[in-house]
C-alpha cells in the first residue's frame, strides 16, 4: 500500500444533497497515486469507513462502514446513507474516508465536500 490514497472525486468537487433524503448512495473509487492503480479492498480483513461532519466542526455526526462494490477488487466502496444521516440542517459538510488493512488504518488525505440544501416543505 502506498502513502497516498485518493478518491475518484476531485477534492474541489462539491457533492450536492437534499436534507432528509436517503439517496443517492455515494460511491468512491480509492486510488493509489504512487502505483497509479485502484486500491484492492477485496480482503475480508479490509474495511472502509466514512465519517461525516459539518464543515469546520469537530463533532462527528455519524460513522458508517462502506460496502465493497463488486468485491472491492477495483477500489470501489459504497456508502448507503444511514436512515437519519441526512436529517440535518442545510449547509456545508465534509466526509472522511479511511481504510483499515488488517488492523492498519490509512485515511484519504482530503475530505469529500458536500452542500446540503433544504427540502421543499410539503403543503398540508
């Protein structure tokens, strides 16, 4: 494993979501920048975690284990939002992805950026 993990999403890209929603799922591909290839996540001892918080805050809103897409052989991991994960105020948020390889943890250097907007209120 190299020193550099990178998600397939550009660090300048902002992922747009709506408060209260449960979808879309978030899929990232973890890439080894040194070897210039996807990170193999396929071992049963490898887990991928996602931490979510308001941008600039220190309080983590939730931690979730991401599932490995197609067995994780090409570095794809999917976050299915927890049922209340997006029951949050509109604003800017960030997510951190980390991988545990048989007990050794490596975190993606740059957090993913999110913009959450309010849902339209339903009329009675």
